[in-house]
C-alpha cells in the first residue's frame, strides 16, 4: 500500500503543475479471475511523452489498452475504476468506444498494415469517421498524415502499392501515419519499436518526439534507454501495481522506491 | 504543426454520424443472426419432416382372423407330406382367408353388403404367403383353426394413418366406402388395429403391389457387408499411405503430385467413382452386378482420401519430441513410428475412420451405377461369401428405390428408412465424438 | 484335366481360397524362421542381429507379398488375355464396329458362365455340349432353365468361343493356383534358409514395409488414373459412334434407343449450372453471414451450440435431401406458384414438384454448412493484429469485418465458393429426385430441367447396351464432369493454399 501513497502524492503534485489530459483513479483490471491491474492512479498531461516501463507481464500494456477501451474486445476482461479524458469518464455507459478511439489513437507492437494500398491504409480512418467531404480533402489528409508519419518522401510515388510490401520500419511509420490521420488527441504506442531494427527504431523515436508537439503520447516500452530518450514522464509498473510515477530524469537518477531502483539497475525484470 | 484542433466534442454525446454507424453495426449483426437462424430453421424443418413423415413406417395395421386350415384344401392326400403340401400355391390359401374373413364379420355381427372376395381384398397381397410359410414350417397345424394376425393392404393402413380419407377415395379404385365402413366396424370390434411393426426393420423389400410388407432388413445387411469391405481395405491402406506421406516421403514433385491428387480425389463427385466401379469392377473384372463387394470397393476408393486426410492430421499432431525420444534410445525410424507415433495417433485415426465410414454409409449415387437398385432384395444372404457376392441393396439405395415407386405408401417407407439410416449415422458420429473427448490429448 | 479346375474351392471363390492358403504359408514361415534362428542362437536372443520376431516377419513377408502380388495381377490380367485369345474365333464379317464386337464378347461370356452353371447343376453333360457344337440352337432354352437368359439364339461360333474361353480360363486358374503357391513356398524356403543370427532381418523387414507404404500411397494416383482411363476409353468409343460436334455444340438432348439420337451436353450443362447458381445464391450469403457471426460476434456458448448444429446439415446423406426436395420442398413450391385458383398466389406457373428452383433451394441448404465452416476457418486465419489495428482507429465491428477482414479473407472465401460450386455441379441425388428429366434450355426456374449427373444415372441404369452411343455418352458426360470439377478443385485448392501461406 505504501507505493500507492507515493504515487498518490506524485499525482497530486502533477495536478497542481499542469492540467491532466487523462486522469486515472483506482483502476482495476481483471482477466477472468486474475487481478491484472491493481488500483492504479495516474495523470497524463497534454503535449508530453509518457513512458510506461516495467518487466514483462507487469500490466503496462493492459493499462495502456484501457485508455482507448481496446480491452472491450476481449471477452474475459473487466475494468473497474475511473479513467477520464478532459474530465469525461470514458467508461460511462453513454460513451461509444468507437468515438473514443477516434480521439485516442493506437499504434501496436507489430506493424499491422491492412492488406490494402498505402493510400487506403491511411485513408481508412478518415473514411470511416467521415472526416473528408471529397476526394481532394481526403488526398490532403492522407498526405498530411504521411508527412507527419515521416514517411511521405519514401512512399509518395507509390501510394497505391500495397502497404504490406514496405519494410518493417516503414510499415510501423505507416501505422503511425494511419493513427494520426484520424486527428486523435492522444496517441497510445504499445512497444512500437520492438519489432524494428536499430535504424528504424531511431527514425520512429525521432518521430515520437515530433508528435509530442500536437499530441499527448503514451508509450509502453521494454527498453529503459528508449524511455529515457523519448519521454518526459515515466511510470514504473510491477506485478500490476504502479510503483512509481514522475519526471523521467528523476525516475532514472533518483528513484524513490527500491523496486524501481532494482529494475533500472537491472536486478529485476 | 499546431493546426490540429481538438474536436472539442464531448465523448458523452454520440454525434449523428456515430449513431448512423451504430445502426449499421446493429443491422449487420442482425444479418448474421438471421443467417444462423435460417440455417437452424432448415435443420429443424428437415428433422421434423423426417420424423413426422417417417414414424408411420414403424407401425402397421393388422387384422386378426381365425383361419380354419382345412385338410381338404391344403393336404388332399392327408399324409402330411411336405412335398405335396408345397405344391399348394398361395392361390390355394386364398379361399381359406375369404372364409375366415366372412366368419369374423358374422361373429362380430357386422352388417355389410360386401362379398367375401371384397372383404379379403382388404388384406395384404402378402397375407396368403405369410399363412403358407407358416403352414410349411409346421405341417401338423393342418386341420386346426388358428388365430392369425394378417397385414392389411396399404389403403387400409393409410386410412388408419390418415393418408387415405373418404374424400381421397374418389379417384382410387382400390378401395370403396363399404370397405371403409367394414374397417371402421372391425376397429370398433377390436380385431383391426395398428401396432409396432418389427418387420419394417428386419424384413426384406417387397414388390410394387405390397408396400405394407416392405422392410429395410436385407438392405441393412447389404450396407453392413459394404462397410465391412470399406473398413477392411480403407483403414489399412489409408493408414499406410498416411504414414508414408507424413513420416517417410521425401519432399519432391512425386510427393507433391500424390498430395494434390489426394485432396482432389476428396472433392471428386461421388458419381464419378460409380462410373469407375462400373467400368473397372463390373465391365472389366466381371465382378457380379449389384454385389456388396463391388459397392464396398467403390466406397473404399471414395472414402480413402477422407481417411488419409484425417489420419495425416492425427499423425501431425503427435509432437516431434516423441519421435526424437524414440530415435534417441536407438530405435529405427520405422520402430519409432510403429511403436510410438501410431499408438498415440490411434484415437484420432479411429475417429476419422468412423466419420469416413458414416459418409460412405449414406452415399447413394455410385451405388446406382453398379446396379444396387431396381430389383427387390428379397432374401437375406446365408453366409459371408453370399453376403459379399449375391445381389443386394443398401440402405440409401433402398430408400431411393422406394422414393421412385408410385404408391405414396412407399414414401412413408422411404422416410422411415431415413430414420433408420440417420440412427446409424448419429450413433457412429456420437461414437466418434466420444472417442475424441475421451482420448483427446493436448500437447 | 486342367479344365476341371473349378472357379470355387470347397464353395469359396478360388481367389479367396488362394489368399487364405498364402496367409497360412506365411504364418508357417513366421514360425519356422523364428524357431530356426532361435535354435541357431542357442536360445539366446541377445546374439541375434535383430529381435527374433523380425526373422519370422521376414519369412512371412517373403512368402506372402510376392505371391499375393502375382495373384492380384493374374486376376486382373486374365480376362483381357482370354478375351484376346478368343477374338480370332469370331468371324471378321460379324464384327462391323467396336460396339458389336463387345456385344458378341459379352454373349460369349454369358454362354460360358451358363455352361459352367448347367454343368454344375447337372442340366447338361460334357457330351451334350460336344454334340451341340454344330447346332447349338437348343442351348438357349437349356441355359434359360438354369437361370441364364440370353438375348438371342446361340450361334456356333459363339459356342466355340465360349468353350475356348472356358478351357483357357480353366487353364489360367490352374496355372495361377500353381504359380501362387509355388512362389509362396519358394519365398518361404528362401527366407527360412537365410534365418541366421547375423542376418539383418530388421532392415529387410523395414525396407519391405516401406515399399508397402509407398504402394498404398500411390493408390491415390492409381485411382485417378483409373478414373481417367476408364472414362477416356469409353468416351473414345462414344466419339467413334457419335459426332463430337453434336456432343459439344449441338442444340438438343434427345436420346432415342432406336438410334439416331441428339446427344448434346449443352442443355444438360445449362441445367447443371442454373441449379448450381441458385444453390450458391442460397448457400453463400447464409453460409458466409453465419460464419461471420459465429467467428466475430458469437460468444463461446452460442458458438458451441450453433456450429455443431449447422454441421449436422453437412452430415445428412444427400438421398435425404433428395427426398426432401421431391416430397416436401417441391410440393410446397407447387402450392405457392402453381395450382391456379387453389394455390397460395393464385397463379399457374408451376405444374410439377420437380424444378430448377426445387433442386437449387435444397442443394443450397445442403451447402450452407460447407460454405460456413470453410469461411469460418478462413476468417479465423486473419490475424488478430489486423482487427486490433482497425478497432484502434475507431472502426466499428462491422466496418472492421467489411473493410478489413473480408478483403483480407477474400481469396480464401473465393476458394471456398469454388469448392462449393464443384460440389453443386457434381451433386447427384438431389437433382435426380428434385430437378426432373427434361432437357431444356430455359430461364424459368419453375420448370423442370435436367443435369449432367442425372443423365449419367439414367443412361447407365436399367437396360444398358455398351455398344450404343446412348449408353456410352454417359462416359463422355462423366469425363466432362470430372474435368470441370477437377479444374474448379485444383484452382480452389491452389487459392486456399496460397491464402494460408500468406498468414503463416
């Protein structure tokens, strides 16, 4: 219970500093009988990159998927507690997850382009949400998204080639472009670089830093170096608990909790 | 990069577009449910049709008569010599039955304008033969008066089952109103009634004129012998082929051709196997027409791909670590397969074989071409050789045969036959499911 | 004396008797070889190269396999050899076409069989037959009495040919029995002699088993070859008697057993395709939507109940569907579309229960589980990451299905539909009972039409005469059907396989 008190304190401090974009209170997640997330409280700010770190199976991805209600697609998963975006409870009965996910985009661990053309991959979101009135506007949205995904120059001559034909790093940037095309306010990234080589990883990390200008980015990562490189805030999860949450610099230089220290020094994980 | 303006709209309010999309979602889901409902509805209609139309075949109408077995008619010499008595044909028995019918009507005090011939016409054409067989079995009954339950003809039976009514009688010369009055009186008297009919399950087929006497028994034996052939050939050959392809075959174009061949054979129309059977087994090898052996051979070829495909799946599900373990203690490849992999795959192989057999049991089209229809399978075989070589029918072929005959009484037989066939299929599939549940192993 | 060898031995067909005899010799070999090698090893199995059973098996294998192989080949080959030997006895002027030749040969066989039966029943003696050589006109009646009915009077050359084929068959059977038994004994002797502690019995047995496995696997190829050859030869015979242009391009199907028939496949092909299209129109939407619902929406409970129930439809034999079409669906359609004033719609569009619609609807019901379980597999093979990607962008479930999953699964579904089409084209019992027998080309689905499979059945059942084009056309129809379904199957299997590889 001590960890909760600490994180509670942290949260309080943060709330006074900046207005929170996402505020989670007492979040519990159950997979059938397993208690996967235990009483997590966290505030995520706008225009910030927040990293979730922790050993495998600690619940960081599960918590991430609560923020856009992707867990709804898993039958046995049950979420309790309170997650608010701009003060609105996203688990309210009146909220349509479809609308929510348009506002909270997501990029997955493995690049998952649809078996369609590059253009159609990016245009998919704007089309289903009706963001473009005509072809010209759609073209515009697609180009802007691809530019923001830092892949425009590589694909502009083959927009109608299949998205699955790109290299792994390109596919992941395409997926990021696809996610930003629906103009979300929050971008969730679930280990976006774990399937990529170092060069592609560097490109994506650079991109994440740029995306911070427009979005609130939450990134789950296995790599502490990556967390340190790209994030301003870091949350450390362990066995379903949020152990420590604070400025990235502070977490990596002067962790308060002994478990955080053990993890970043490589003794657990 | 600051041109992205937050949409600002509240999440708690569904915008018009989202509402529209959600309605489309609900509609789409409805289509899916409706499709499943239609599929299940068809199943229900099919099954209720079969049961409601077929159960009648398991009941038959009988009339009880007391027949005086007059020595004067049946054994004129009075020496009870079987050879002499055999010379009396069924025509010789007809007067006895007419007399018995008259007796019955008089004893019950029923008034009717019918002549004894018209009364006796209510009996099945099979009735005299039944009586004759009874006498030939024990000639000492001659001279006695015995009580005997005779089949009525199919019209009377139809009347009791609601198939024949006084309205439908108008265009039916086989029965008239006075006869139905007599039937009603006999029902009231208690001597004419409907009861369970074992002969439908055990008996032989009967000719066009006698639907009431037709049974599935002999066709069932024909099916049994065919399944025996299929089991004896398809299982060993199928398992051998699967073992080769799964465990030993090198990866080359010959193996590829065999594999493509097998998956294609599984999808070749069954009637093509019938043509093959006709051309090779009957026209070339001169095996007898309509013999269960030929039917079994054709069905073997047809079932082999199914068995091979399921056997290979079972072999594939045995993890390679088992093979490695056997090889590791110095067993040969052949020993590892026969001592370890095959026993572990056996339940799956058995399940696949049973399902393949069930498929073969219900198959009709190839049997038409090798002549297992169009005749009356009247005598049960008296041994394995005659069971395999003598002309016989098979359950589905018998059903087809009945479906083609004009008398609606045979349709009831056909539906009843389907019930018997389905009972076999359900049993086989249930055994397969149980085997799978009991022995299924998750690696 | 060789001619006296009977077709049966103690009431068991000779082939079967030899089979049992060879198995007995093999068993004997097993016991002998195992005993011998154990004796040589002084009762100590450890000094043997292989386990003692392998020595026994080597002997059993050497005794049984070659002998049974010879038996099988002999049984298959003897009819052809005898036929070729008998052929010169038939005067050339009696043979004016391939057809009459096979007709005469079948007469010869019937007479030969009849003589065998008559002799065994004592209706004829050997001397009687010899006396009839020049004037065998009485033979027809005699054979009729023993249950062999002949179509025409027996001509002298037929009797001579029959006698020769009887003699040759008798000799053949004698030599077959001798050869099979000798080979079995020789194999036994060879293997028992070789039974020595140093003999590598296991390797020999395993190599032998491998050969047997290969033979079993190649039976699949043999079956296909058998199908193609059996239909090809008869089809060639057919095209000798009938113009191929009429078969492929003619306008009419009107077989006439007095000859001079119109035998065109086109009206049959039209009926087949029309019925198949109706069946697919029923089965594909229902099957596909069921599969989508079951794999995407249904909870494990509904799935656990609905899926096996739907699959029951696939396990029901086609004869049941045929009866359902003829006796339930057909009359129901007539009540709806026929009977004039008495009908439900008050129209007179349909007169008989058999029609394209009847057969098509019922075939559609039969194919629902086929389409749904294939599509179910294929939809399940679409990786979850694509669904996640679509949901993550805020797509609804139905948008995900229609715009991501179905396009991704499309090749597989096309393959499934092609397989279903191949099923529909080759389906026999439903159309035999439900479609009718009239060959016509019409677009009215309430009319009876006929299909390739129903014509194969009707031309090959009942009285068949393998010399007439009216019968032989069935083989040409069968070959066309085989080629048609083969094309669909290979294409479908190729597409499905490519699809599976994409996501593995």
